[in-house]
């Protein structure tokens, strides 16, 4: 399975250099690459979520044509990645998707079939379209190795599970972002109780609620036989990949909880016993999952 490049894709076609910027904290790096491309005598076109999100003008706009729509740009971030739909009807306040792609689905029925499927909300898609996607994978004999963005607990039913179980060879991914989602998340966890723990990956957002509520969601994830992937809250338009402390959190505590959880230290001891001085964990980018972890 191919790897994710980390949020900034660059390629050249003819006399034009293209930049696709996934994260706002990659904008300064994108500016440097744009200068390099222009120095080669190329035109520069830039697009991606980071440029949609930036609320104020960024210097990249001075050296590149911004707002470019490039079909299947996700392929440039990972050659094994694809999308069969755009948009999401949920409308989470911390998510870019409804803002950028809308709250109504756009179905891409001519999508290229590849092993990593990155649709924003597979379980909320019309049942017939879910079946269509699955039949495309079966017909082309391409394995689904990762439903990367996961399933939505509100719409992940037994029917959805049985449907995707036929082709999903990767982990079952879903999110536990807010305490109000608890009934739906616990229902999904019960549904997957017989699945191996390593095949159940739960995105747990922290920092958006007080510490006790966030830690409660992490512990419930573990207690129900799933693996948490903790993601500290970062504002959508941040130019630096630095968590934002809200409620009773500090930036350091956000980092400590993420390191404790994402390096699987929860298997050995409770967070109360965590001591960051014992071992220096190094943050790494997992190219297979497209996630930041710790080693």
C-alpha cells in the first residue's frame, strides 16, 4: 500500500507547477516551493483545503494562482487513494468538509478504484450507492485496504456493517469526537465486539471538551476493546501544527495525552502514571495511515 506524503503535494505538467495543500500549517512550505517553481520559469497554480480555509490573505497568493480545482488531486497525495463521493451531511463545527464540499453528497460514479477509500462519510451514503461502490471494487478485483476517513456512528448500522464487511480488509474506523455521541458510539462498539482490537481504530478528538470528558471518551474506547487514535484540537486555519488549549487543558497536557495514547502506553499504565521525562517519544508521520503518531 502506498504512502501519504504529509499534506503537501507538488507536480509539474507542461509549463505549470501544481501545489495541493491539505493543511494550513503547510502554507509557508508551499510558499517556498512556489518560489522554487517560479525560479524554474514555471507558472504556479495552488489549491487544496488549506487555501479554502485561510480566512486572511497568505503570501502564497502573491506568487501563485490560487483556487485551482484539480480533479483527483488526492492521487497526488497518495497514489493508492481515491474518493467516490464528496460532502457530508453531519456538519461538525470542527470539520472542514461541510464548509468546503457542502452538506449534500456529490456522488462521483466514475471514480478510479484504488485500495484506500477516503470518502468523508461512507455509512451515510445512499444504500444503493454504497452497493455500487462495493460492486466496483469486486468487479475490478481491487482490495479495500483502508476506509481511511471512517464511518459515522449515527448511521453505522448492522446493515452497513454487513455490507462493507464483504470487502473491507482494513481497520474499522470511526470517531468519538464529543460526549453527546456516546449512545451511538457504544452501539457501534457493541456491534464490533467480536472484531480484533487492532482492527477497530477510533479517532478521539481532545481539547474540544474539558479534560475529564475527553479522557472519559479515550477510556471508554479502550474498555470496549478498541484502539484510540487521539487528535488534539487545532483550529482549522492555524499556520502552525500546535494544539489550542481550551477549557481546563494546557498545550503540554494535550501533547502528553496524545503521546500516551498514540504510542500505546495505555497498555502498560494509566495516564496518571505517565512521565514525559522517562522516555523521549518522537512524533512521526505514519505514511500508511496518513496520521501523526509517536514512536
